[in-house]
């Protein structure tokens, strides 16, 4: 644990306060690393709705978990429905569905649903499929990142999660277009029941500025 410090306060709400408080300027966030990031998206969506905001989850990994939101609500003394009714979920099952929704439908969905933010969950998961040609996949992701950046410049708040692909997929680096486009990026590693958060963008002044530990007891809704 040398070189690691606890966030102040040590929780994801602090690290992603710009997303769960969408009154700040628009920004593109990236949360990548351990597959736990696919579950963290539900946790962060719940944090935003606890503040009264409406959030869209574009789920490209089939990993959105309403039980996480329900547990978060119960610990906050709220009825789960009060949070879940402010989370809208759209699922994409192919890279072409994902591209079409983000490029053609996302902007109007922001307006129609009066959304405070959007989470693109598992932005690289569908591109792990060997049937998706890598060159075509990177082209599609560059188009998506360019469009999302343009929405952020209009004041939109977008968080993208990207889980490391399994070794057998032999597709390392799928996160690269998203990392290049993001204004803030955290790499997440699972440490027991807690999380090690490595700040990639913006970079800190040294190891103690760029690495954080979130103890497991502070993210219990992820587990039980």
C-alpha cells in the first residue's frame, strides 16, 4: 500500500464530483480497468440520482444492476423507486447499435429526458468480439469519442466505462481512443473488497497525488 493515500473523502463521489454534480461544466470522464467498473456505473448513477438528477445508462455490457441502486437508496434512507425512476437504461448488443445510438439518438435523448448526464457502460466490451475487425472498431470508436466530446463542449456530462478485455481476446488497448478523448480518467483495480484508483488524467504531481484507496466498507452497496 506504499504510495497510496485515501481520497478525502475516500469515495467515488469525491473523485467524480464533476459528474454527480452536473452543474459544473460539461466533461468526458473515463473509468477503466478491472471489470468491476461495469458495476461501478450503477453505483455512480445512483449517487447522481440521490442528488435529484436524471441519468441515462447506455449499457453495452449488459451489466446495469438495479440492485446496486436499491441498496444505495436503502442506505440513504430512500425508497429504491425514488432513484430508479430517474435512471433510464438503453441496451446495445452490437457495435453498430452502440454507434447508431451515440451518434444519432443520444443528443435528442438528453433533451427529451431532461438528463443531467449519461453513462456509456462497457464502451469497449462489444469490440472484444473477434468478428469485429480491429481497424473498423477503432474507426467507430474515434467517431463516437469525437461526437461525445462535441456534446460535452455543449455542456453535457458523460462518463464512459471500459473494462480490461480477457487475455484470450488478445485485444489490448481498446480503451485508447477513450483515454485520448477523456478529460478525466481513473484506472480502477480491485484490492480485496476495496478499490485502488489511479488517476491518469489530469495527472497529479506525484504518486501520492494520483493514487487513492477506497475501503470496501465505503462501497458496500456494490457487494451487499
